[in-house]
C-alpha cells in the first residue's frame, strides 16, 4: 500500500495500512483502542489469507528468489527510515495539519452520455491512480479503486476526499483493466467484483491475476506478465515494465506478487501514440532503460504523492517525478497518485504545487486536470489550479 513502507521493506510484510487516516479520531485512549482492535482484526484476516494461499509458483521469473519478488537493486544507505517506530509515532500523534482538504475536493461529475460521445484518446482521472482512457474506440481503466476507503476494512483506513466522478454502474463496457500491483489503494476487491461483468480482460503483473481468480474472476479473462513481457489487445500494444516498489495485502504474503509499470502503444500507420503508466515506484535507473527502449512518450502518468524523504526507495519525491519524466523522454507529464487519499505526512495539495515547481524549472509541460475533467491525449491542456479553490 502506498505511504509508509514500515517493515514492508525489511521483511515483506504489510504493516502500514492501519496507521493511515488517523485524522478521523482524536489522540489518546479512543484512538489506541481503535488501533488495537483494527490490528487484531487484521491479524485474524491475515491468518485466514495465509491458509487460502491463492498465489501460484513464479520461481521461474528472473525477479523471483525463494518465493518472493525483488527489485532490480537492493535498498542502500538512506533508502530506509532510520527508525520505523519513530516514523509511526509521527503518523500516530504528530500528523501535520493539511493532509486532507478543509472542504470537499472539487470534482467534475461524468455521465455515460458524455463518455459515449467522447472522441478517441480522451482521458479522465477518476481519483488517485484510477484513470479511464478511450483508445482505439474502446475504454481502458487503470488501478481501479471505487470504494470509500483504501483498506481491507471499510470501517477504518484511508478515506476518499471525494466520490468517484462516475459510478461503476454508469461506466461503459471496459475493454481491459490494467493493474500495476496489489496494494489496497490500487487493487480493491469490491471494485473488481463490481466491474467484472463489464470488463473484457484483466491485465496484471505476475501473481496479481491469481488474486482476481481467487475473488471469482474467470481465469480466461486474466492475463499475467513478467517485466518486459506484453500483449496486443485489439491493436493496442501493452508491455509490463519494471518499477521499484513492493507488494502484499497481509502479514504473510509480502512480495509474493510482482509490481510493475506499463507502456501502452497505440500505433496506426505513421500515427504512433505512446503512453507510460508508472504504478507505484521509487526512483531508479529503470526509467532511463524504459525511455531508451520505448520512448519518447507522448504522455506519462507518473506518481506524485504519498512521498517522504524517509522512504524514497518506494515512492518518488516530486523532483524525482520530474527526473523520471525526463528519463522517459516524455512530452507531457500528468501527475497521478494524489488528490484522493491521505497516505503520508505532506499536505494533500503539496504534490501538485511541488511537481509544477520542479517541472517549470525544466520547462516541462504538465497537465493537472480536475477529477472527472477530460484531457485530450493528443493535445493535453495544462489545467486550472483547482486544488487551490
């Protein structure tokens, strides 16, 4: 899950989800009891998940060792927090003001009629890393999360700042759902189940598709890939590319599924449109390698949010988002992974202001659409400073 890596980087567990969204409760006895109850619930849920064990064996993957996936490089000095307990204390009791909006975040509501009339290469941010795109006359959806909270338990965890601009029922048929990894703010079980009947195919890194099958999605609708592998769906080329992150949804399954970024190529004669979707990642030399192999990109969707200098290994700082865009040889940058959930210690609007500041220093073109606002991928607009309203 996005945000604090906690012990996840050290031993492959997911302990960070329940420390988020503490702003809903006052400090003291009430919050400590709630955290205790939540932790016990999560432990019980993790034990149940351990016995189900839905993930297949992917030991043949070059990224797999001893049943766990690994990044291209190991964490080095300065990559991990010096004190995980100190970081947790800051999140529990010293969370700064401004990590959530003081008033509802503005969004633009979408209708099915509007989507049906949308021209090809239209893009809509629906929240966090959920992006709806029209390519080759069909709709494609990334990291779909429509639930109120990014958590296994809908009574606790990071809560949305805004509702999705459109409901799942109103969505048109989705040709493919493109998933980057299995953290709760990117893969939501309730959303997947609700979407299933609308979706033609689910495209995932290794192991993530096994989770979908465990939830009832037909195996025939799931395609799974290792880094540098890909497929063609109705003329659209999709390739899984490396990322630097981690995975897991319980205490027992850390890094048993792969994490990834995606290259999406829409080529029609001389018209060759290229899009990059980062998923979650820290900064690494893989961006340059992807840029050399697939760039230049017309549009990059790169995470800018849930960052902190204490955990640079798994999330990009704003200046690193800009550098990754440069490495990829991108033309337009559209920052994602922000504006929906409280997953770190920075203010909720800091990602937008900071990435624009660093991008301006390099003369980059940045698009910051409001949630639900249409972006023409052929000619993106800069967007208003909607987060300051």
